[in-house]
C-alpha cells in the first residue's frame, strides 16, 4: 500500500513538474514573431484571394459579352445562309 501511494505521489510530482515547466500563460518572443508572420501571410493571402475573385468576375463578364457577340454572329450567319439558299431570287422582287 505504501508503495502504491509512493508511486502515485511520484507520478503526480512528475506530471505536475511537466505541466508547470511546459505550460505558461505567456507567449515567447519567438512565438509572437511567428504569430505576427502568420497574420501577415493571412492578410496577404486574403488580399490575393480578393484580387483573384475580382479577376474572375471580370473574366466572367468578358465571357458573357463574347458569348453574346457569338450568338449575334450565329444569327447573322443563319440569315445569310438562308438568303444564299434562295439565290438569285434573294429579295423576292421578281
């Protein structure tokens, strides 16, 4: 029984020593520098993401315009092809 109490006390002392030596409520200068660097990287990545999303929006708008032009072009092409099928009496004046 004394042996188990001694083992329990020894284990508690070792565990307490580890907790007290490795865990503090203060941040080290190295940790602070790392945290500041990570925050800078986060801000930079957020800015890059916002810029990329803006570029995506611009490209989508350009694509929409180009698709509208292509649709208009297809419509005109269909008109011309229809008239070519009716050649030489294209305009129906004779």
